C-alpha cells in the first residue's frame, strides 16, 4: 500500500495550557472541545482498494479554555470511507463531539496479472454440480501492489461445463481480463431423489384402460445438489416403469413411477378411474321361463303368457350394454349387478327367483349397476288353471250305506286343486284345511247330492262327481232303501164329507214320518198318491155311498196310519159365531167358550135349499189356538170339517220364564243321531208367580226354536230352547252330550258321600223340602281341619264310564236327569202302615240310557230369607239395555218348619239358585232411567222367590262421547314399517264394548283410509260407529298427528385403513346391523374424511384415525328425504409404513449442505424406497429436543443452522421392525 506524504497544515489556534484533570464519578467535562482540524496532508489521493495511510497525520484540537492539542488521527475517528468506490469522497472526522471534514479522491488502479496463491491437493466436482473452488486462493497483481484473493466466485470461473464427462479437465480463473489455469477432476454424480415436475396430460380413465404418460416430466435430484428436468419422451423405456391398476374404479387410483431405482409414493400421482357410464341397455337375448313341473311333466311358457307363479330363467337372457366410451358388452342377465324393477323404474325391486303371482300385463325394467339406464321387458302373466281335482271325505262318512231319498251334506267333504303351476289351492298335507265342496261344484254329468236308488247302478253304487274348470273327481256311495219306523198323521181340516163323494179334501193335513235312516219326512198337505180310503169294516172303497165312519189310509213306503173321517147326507159349507166374547182376557182359560153358539149352514142333497140350525160351542170345537201366547191371536173353531174364527187379546199375565221339567234325549252319537229330540215337558212361569206345564211332542209349531248345538261335533254342548210369544220371547238352556260313534255310556254311579250331601240318621241323603223341586246345587257351611269356618258351593257330580272297565268321568248332575216317575213334588209317597209321608226315599238318575239311585230326604222346613251370594256377571249397563242376571246366585236360608217341625232337622239348611231360575222374579229396574249431568245412576234390583225378597245394586250409564276416552297408539312409526295407528276407546266400565272405529289420514287435501307411507306428519280422523255405550261420529284429531319418521340406517365405510404414503381408497359404504333400504329406494352418499396423511397417535401411543364426513349427494341424493344415516363411528386409520425385518435404513448427508441436511432410504425387494424429507426429524443430541431451526423458540425439527451435535430420526409414520436397523443417525455441524 502507498504511504501518504506528510502535508504541513497551518493550525489557526492558540495553544492553551494543558490542564490535567482527574476523572471521577459524577464530574462532567470541564474543558470541552470546541474545534478540531486535520493538519495539512501531502497527498489526498488513495488508490482503488487501498486503505487510508494515517501515519504522521495529526488532528489539531481546540478546547473551550483556549488550550490546543495535537493528537494522531486514527481510523476509528473517520466515517464514510469506501475504497471500492472510485471518485471524490468527503469523510467525517469526529472527536469528543466535535466534527470536521476531510476531502480525498479514490483513484482507479489496473490489474497487471494473476497467479495461484494456494490450491488443494485435488479439486473434485460431481458431474452436473456447480464448481465450488473453496480452498483455492489467488494473487491479484495491481500496478501499485499485489492483493491476495481467497473468495473465488462463480463469476470468476471460466470454461466449466457441468455436463462434462467424468475425468480431468482444465478451468480458468479470470479477473480483470487476466486468467490463470486450474486442473479439476469430474466424478460421476448419483441420483438421490425424484419428483414429478409436470403431471401427465390425461389423468381420467375408464376401468380397464392403460395409463398414458404423455406430458409427464420428472425433476431429478442428485447427490451433488444438482437438479434436472427430464421429459418423458427423453427417457429410455428401459429406465422407467409405471405401476397402476385401472381395473377398480376410484377417485384417487395411485400411479407409481419407477426410475433408476427410485419410486414415487402412491399419492404423488393419482388418476380418476371410473366405470364407463352406460348409455343404453338392450335385451339382446330374451330370457325364457323356468317352467313348472306338474305330476312329473314340465311345462314352459313364453313371456307373453307366463303362467301364474312361474319364474323367469334369467340365466337364459343376455343384456347388451353400450357405454359412453364406445364399448359394447354382453352380460348374462343372472349377474348380481343386474336389478329388476316391477311396474316402474322406481317400482318394486324383485329378486331373480321372483314368482309372478298376480295376473295381467306387466313391465319389468332392467338396470345394470347403479346407472339409471333401463331396458324394458313386457310380459303377460296369465291365470293358473286347474290341472287335477282332489277330493276327500275327512270323516269317512261316505263309507256307510246311504239311504234312498237321503241328501248328502258336504260339510265333511273337502277338495283341493292342483293347478298347472304346480301349486295347490290348499295345503295338500292338511285335508282339514281344504276347501269345502258344495252343490255349486257338482259336475254337469247328472251328479246330485240327492241319494236315490234310481241314480245307482245295478250294484247299488251312485257316483257323485265334482268339477272345477275342466277337471273332475268324485265319490261313489252305496245306496240302500230307506224304511219308515213311525208315522204321525194330522187329519185334514175337512173331516166330514157329503154322501156320494169320492175323496176327502186334504187341505190342513200333514204326515210326519220317522225314517230308519236320516231326517224325518214332513209333508203338508198329504200328497194324494199316499192316500186311500176304507169303510168301517176295513174294506177299500172308491166312493162314499153310505153314511157312517170311514178311514183315511195314509201309506208312506209301507208305513200305514189311519185316521177317521165321516160321511153324512149333507156337507156344512159355512159357520157363523153368535155371542162372540170380549176381545181381551187375562188368560186364555178365561174366555167363555161355552157361552157362545154357532149357526151352521148346509145344502140339502139337491143343492137347492139352504138349511141352518144353532149349535152350542164347547172347547171340543177349538181347532187352532195358543193358550200361552200374549197379545192378539186368531182362534179357529171347527165343526164337522167347517171352520170359523175370532180374534182375542191375552194380557197382561206374561210368561216370565221357561224351564225344563222332563228332559228329552240327552246323549247322542255324532253322525248317527241327526235329529234333536224335542219331546220334553216345559214349565211356564207367569209374572204373578203361577206356573203351568206343557208336553212337547211331534211336529212343533214355528214359535219354538232350538239352537246352539251340532250333533256332528262330539263333546258337551248346550241347547238353547226359545219360545216366541208374539211381542217377546223366553228361553232356557239344557245340557246334552254328543259322543263319538265308538263311545257308549256303559255305566253311571253317584257318590252319596260327596260335598253337598247330608248325613241324617246314618244315611247320606240330599235334603229336599216338602213340595220342592230337587235342586242339585249346594251351599255347605263347614269347619275345616284347622278349625276355620268354610263355605263350599257347587253342583252335585255324576260319575260316567264311557268304556267298559274305563275310568269314571265327572259331569254336572242336572235336576232333569232325575226321572219324573221316581220323584214328583206333587206326589206324596204314603207309608201304608203309618199313613205318614215317607221321608227317606230313593230317586232314579237316568243318563245315556243308564240308571243309578239318589237317596233323598223330604224335609219339613220353612224359607226364612234369601240373600245375594254372588253378584251377576254384569252389574253395569248402558241406558236402554235389558237386565242380564247370568252369573248371579241367590242363597236361600231355611229353618225347621214352624207348623210341622221336622224331628230330624235340628239345623239350618240352604239352597242356592241362579238369579235366572224360573222361580226368581226380578223387578225395580228401569232401563231408561238416567240422571241429568251424571255419568250413571244406581238402581236396586229386587229379587223375589217364594215370598221372600232381597236386592242387588246395578248401574245404568248414559252414552258418552268417544273422544273423551280415545287413546291413540302407534302414531309414531318409521318409514318402511308402516301399519295403521290404533285407536283405543275404553269406557270407565271395562266390560263395556268399545265401538267400531276406523281411521283416515289427510294426505295432501284428500282423506284416505290407507295409511301414508312417506315421512311426515299427517292429520287423522277417527270415525266411530255408535253402539250401546258410545255416541258415533267423525272426529278430526287436534294436536295428535300420525308421524312417520325417517328410517334410520346404520352405515359403515367399506375401507377403514391404509398404509402411510399410499393413496386413499374410493370410499364406498354398506348398511349393517340388519338395517337396509326399502325396495326400490336408492341413496347417493358422499364420504370424505378429515384431512391429514400422517399416522395419528393418542396420548398412550395408540394409533388413532381420522374422522369420516357423510353427506347426501346434492345432485342426485336418491330417496334421501326418507332416511337418516347413522354412521358407525369408525375412523380412517393411516397405519405406519413398515420397514420389514432384515431391512436397514441408510442416512446420507446432502452434498453442499455443510453437513446439516440428510436423506434416508432403504432397499426392499430390490427396490429403493426413498423416505420423504418431511419424515426426517432433527433433534439436539444433548437434550433430545427437536431443533429450533430459525431461533424463534418454536421447536420445528427442521435441519439445524447452528453448530452442534445433532441426530436425525425417522418420523412415527415409519415402523422399523429391527431395533438396530438405523432408525436415526447422529451428526455434527461445524
């Protein structure tokens, strides 16, 4: 560097004495500088790049006191000097707060040469990398000096080519037009990483297509830090490979690129792979039916005439599919991806094995996959037709002989139809459930249910065929002649005819014939073919030529009955009554018949003169009447075959009850006894307590009715007997037993020691009061084994043995089973020796034709009182209802007779009677009585029996509004499981029957009786039909609506995990937990997930996943308004990428990073797997904390920038199986 020549400067200042000051704390500058000045300099020029030479240069300092100093000028006093800028510069001089200026000029200098000052032993550079001449220095020779230069910039390097082949090469260092050569060695570079620089042009494919890499370019990274962009067309096909699978649709199907041992990660490059969308569907080959096998033969039909219940064999059909990529494929119509909809595109989704059970023209819409493109198949389902008729006699009743004239009933005949679609009309194995044959199914070949010998063949067999459609089947029965067993004849009204007549008018006559088999025959009037005549001596006559008695002979199939008629000279043709009595009487017997007369009119034999005479009327002339009928009736009087009549009104002594005195037949055999025995004795009880008895026999008048029984059905039954009295009727019930044909009543017995019997004088007897009917119900008060008072009630039991040597079975002993001949309360048995009534007697029990004894004791006792033992079953009534006393029991309390004490009866006795007993009279109940404003009124019903009374309360309720008692249930339902809501109307009285109700729904603006099916709220209307207890009407419910909720379906994602570094699968879903879409419904659901690609861990180190997000496709959601999706709370787990056992991770310093940055990779299956830089975490070795790379206090784990000892480690996205396989590497930054 040049030395500045010294320049003498005139210092214009006065030298002041120098004050020596001692500095101490708190004392300021006592003599401050007020002016400074640089001595004159010999040279104010400085060469470019030179430093100022201040040697011998002084600064003159003037202080406030006037004292001056001369001090050496130093560089730290100078500000603003820049030796790299050529030209004049003004410098500032600062000393103790005073300033001055110094003016200099930086002059340019020229380089005269370059030389190498120092160089490493060898300069090595990796191919493609920038040349770094660190360690090389040169001398730059100027015209005034030589300057060393250590920093060789890239601008100073000349002749270097990064693409040089490996080997020795010469480069030059150039500076200011001068060069110096330098030898370097180029070594081959290594590829360390690869990235996709430009993605291919086409990243959308159809399934099955091949990847097209056009447009792809790669960014190649080398170990020397260099990079290279390489287009696909510049890459040898031997150096690059592509891995992809476009056979599965997906939104992010990975494409993995392999180039010179490096591979991209699956999510670096993905493509959308979609199934080709269907443009159209066409049935290429129409399927045929599977056909039906009937009786071993298979029948197939075309789709235009599918037999009901047949199936389509979809495997025989072929569907042609045209895709939007131009492809055409043909698939079998049995594939699972083919869906069939019946009737409409959104109609019922039917399975492949669907049976077509409804008849008519139909459309089947065929869909492939999820595309809403359909092919149409028109079919016609025709009704099945009978193929075979099967008939069965389920009771084997046709096996017996059938009587000529009998008519078969079909209640035991069944039929089944085998149709041409292999189905039966009924279960073929359960003949009981088959259809019942009836007369309308008889074949038109003359078959009839009437059994006649005329219809039988020479062997006596009659065939009865039935027909359904074109098929027939039938039975053959054996026909035998029928013979009468008894005959009853009602004579003709005209039982007198005129002399010379040849016939008797048969009007009013009838015959009743009991046949050996079958039902009796009733004919009225008697057909003439069954009638002939005899005189009084039994001789047949054709006409009546003499006066006198004759016989009308009725011959019905060999059964003969003769009745008298009379022949006189003349025939009476008219009668008129005289002295007709008053029209109203209390009882029929009060009518004064004997006070009446009648005028009789007749013609003399020549027919010219009318003769008349008066005849007194007697009860013998009463021809037709009903002595028990209440109300108006016509009484007919007959005299010598001529009739007249008068009307009479019988009131008010109504019949209050009917009862059975002497029973008819009690035991029957199913199928054998076809007629109920109605020969019995009836007791009438009148409102005033009086009674009469009547024997029923023969053909009963129409006012008698017998119901409630079925002689074809074995078991115990009740027969209800009803007698009409015009304006009202009365009825009673009695028990019968119908046995199987194989059963018989073999034996009966009575246990005299059973509860209800009493021991008197050592004998077990049934106590019966004098002049009382036998009552088999009992009431017993007793003390049990523990000394407690107890009461027992019940009915005496009769033991019946139905098989010889079999077990006894108990039945209720009814009073009617005791023969009237063995006990009649009006008949006293007198001891002939004492003249006293015999009290210990034996009555006879008869049941099923068998007899046993019942010991009774006739007691002298008085009825003391009656009381209610059990209330009736019904004690609550609606206004207007009749009293029903069923279930009610009265207790009768007896004491020893006061007028004729019984010496053996020193205790109280009891009876119990049903409140419905004929001798119990009820009164005091008004069925119309109500109390305004009250729900009910309580009334006391009075019961009277043999002069004693008691009462029992009942309630009468008014009709109520049903809306006050209405409860709706099942009003909230889910879509897909719709049933009608239930309207329950419950009266406070539980036994009151609810009214019939129906529910309708307001759908849109229309009320419909069919429940809606889609989610929403619907108003309801309850329609009530009035009954005895509730008013009727239509009630629109306010505030209560029928709610159909959306159906909740549990859904789950099909794919729940992936390996780190791979792309996401296409998220598809499925229903689980037995939830499913309703037939025909579809849902389009979009599934996304929470963002993130790293492996997640909880605080315990367990791998956890990312949440899924569900939503309906806004463009095409399907039937989303009907469903609520309930996702299973699964998460999408990113699993650690596994570095397998036996594989080590290699860490390598990145060249040129100063030892701060590393790469990591491993080799598996001969493929190098490069670990992303994001998965390399840097830590401080001494503390184990992540590196704070930028010193902001945030530990970011990025490469360090400060010297120190560190280690780099794989992130938790990787799982290195072997502990010593190099999960981390330690390094030092200088």
